[in-house]
C-alpha cells in the first residue's frame, strides 16, 4: 500500500499533529498516568514521566518510516497534547487498519474524540488509496468508547467474547468498522448517475415530469443483502425468468403502465411472478455496467419497470419477486443492485434498499 504517514490534520476545533519528545509531561499528566483513562487500555498505567518520555522517543523515531500513523491531539490555539489517536495495527492482505485512541479525562464529554476519529478516517481513506477498511474495538464495559465510534459514523459489527486483553483481564470486545464504500459522497453518486444516464435532464420524458414530483434513486450493497428480510409464504405463486411470448408479457405490462411496453424488448432479461400460469408481477433485469466510484470498481445491475397487475396487488408478490431478483444479482457477483427512477422508495426500503439521490424535472434535489 502507498503511505502518506502522519501529517497535521486540522478540524473545526482540533489540530492533530506529530509528537515531539517535549510532549512527555503533558502526555503523562493528561492521560498515561491516569488509571481512569488507562482502565480499558491494552497497556498499563505509566508510573513515571521518564517512562512516557522513553515511549515518546520510540514513537518519534517511527515517523521516519512513512507508514506510521500516530497523532497527538491538541485544541486549536493551544499546543499542549490532550490525547492520542493512532493506527495500532494493519492487515495488508485485506487492506484494513485498526485505530486506537485515548483522551485526557478533563476533555471527556465534549465530542472531541468523535471529531478526531472522523477526521482520521477521512484522512486515511484519502491518503491510502488502496485502504478498504478501518476498524476500532472497545471493551464492552467501556460503552463511552462505543459512542465515539458511532458518532464517527462507524458500523457496529458485533461482539467477540473474551477476545482481547487489558488491565481488567480478558474481555468481551465490541467491533466497529467503516469500509470505503460507506463514504461515497452525494457528488460521487451524481457523477455515477450521469455516467449511467447521459444527458438525463435534457431528455423529453424528464422535462415533461410534473412540476414538484420528486423521484428517488436507490442502492443496495449485495454483500449486505439479507434475503430473509422479507419473506411471505406464497404457495400458489411461481417465480422465475420469463421466456414466454413477448406479446403476453406486453399485455400484463400494459395493465400497469402502457408507456413501459416499449421498454420490454426481445434482447432483455425479464423476471416474473406467475399465478395459475398468468403473469402477476414482472420486471426487467437491467445491467448498468461497471463503474469507478470513490476508487472502487462497482458492477451494477437492478430490477427496472417493476409492476404488479392491479388484481394481484398487496399480497407480497411484487416485493418477493424483487427479493428473488436481488438474490440472483448477488449470486451473479454483481456488487450493487440499483433502482433507477422510482416513486415507491418506502416499498424498496423494506428489502434494505437506501435512497442515494432524489431529483425532479430541474435536476438533483436535497433530501
Ligand atoms: C409498487 C408495486 C409494484 C407494488 O406491488 P405489490 O405486489 O402490490 O407489492 P407487495 O404486495 O409485494 O408489497 C409488499 C408490502 O409493501 C407494501 N406496499 C405496497 N405498495 C407500497 C408502496 N407504494 N409504498 C410502501 N409500501 C407499499 C404492502 O402493503 C406490503 O406490506 P407488508 O407485506 O409489509 O404488509 C405495484 O403497486 C405497482 O405495480 N405499482 C405501479 C408501478 C410502480 O409504481 N412500480 C414501481 C416502479 S419503480
């Protein structure tokens, strides 16, 4: 992995900077000597400032290796270190870093550590182009540390019992992580959308959309898809790819939206729910191609022109069909399932899809 090393990071209230040997007194006075702070740390409380100085001497020498990430936290306008944040381990195989931190007790409860952690996460993903994951852990009894991770936008992954050691002995450990794809920005989603749908807002059907009508774009990371999330027992329904006559399919589509019929052409993949051999729900499976997003390569597909013929609605047919399609896309090794242009975002949310963009006839809108 390429490395940027420990450079100064500024946030709204903080400056994270490299340590100097002269920080030993502040470091010792503010946290390494305080048993309340070190209670859940994997290292023992320091018994003298000399010990802290020795450690600092070592830490400072590590900066020569560009791959070291270890910051002293200071408040803007005051150069004294009040805490520490660092990359404490690396797993190069899976391109993952673990972060550890601690903070002077007098600074607790002010949102300082979430601010530092958020900044370090962005710094690392920005500087380390290959980095895919950042993790952090805490002793389950140290709930405050979990709040820091949550506030910094990390995802709780679970608890592994007695998996780490600190001054209290073996402890149950809560694991948090953030992966690169969690950090895609609205601008990056807009770029992705415009790449998939060139000149979209100049198209006639978009310009003719009713004033004030807002459509959603939705996404689901297929590795996260839980096919048990929506399960209905539908014994009289058969699901599968449709390879019957196109005009029969067109008749069903016409009952839902006559404007869609032209989209159902010979060269596409269709998926349907059949009741007594009749088409009750249908969709196209669109391949949106492979795209570069925030340094990642995403293979994207998704169900489009989704409909349930009116007499079969509200029985769970449509959503169960989309659940099947989503599972198929996952099994075909797509990375994301994408819902293009929908007004039923609440419906798709039941399967775990989330809205990434909204637009009206004039362009993207805030939400
Ligand atoms: C949207 C549509 C496909 C839903 O089909 P359906 O087969 O009736 O939907 P389901 O029965 O599978 O719905 C499953 C669940 O979602 C709920 N639901 C249905 N429509 C919903 C909506 N618009 N918003 C939120 N929830 C909805 C149902 O109440 C049901 O809830 P439950 O199982 O938790 O009790 C259908 O109404 C339709 O064809 N509409 C016109 C075309 C359209 O808008 N397609 C979407 C284009 S992207």
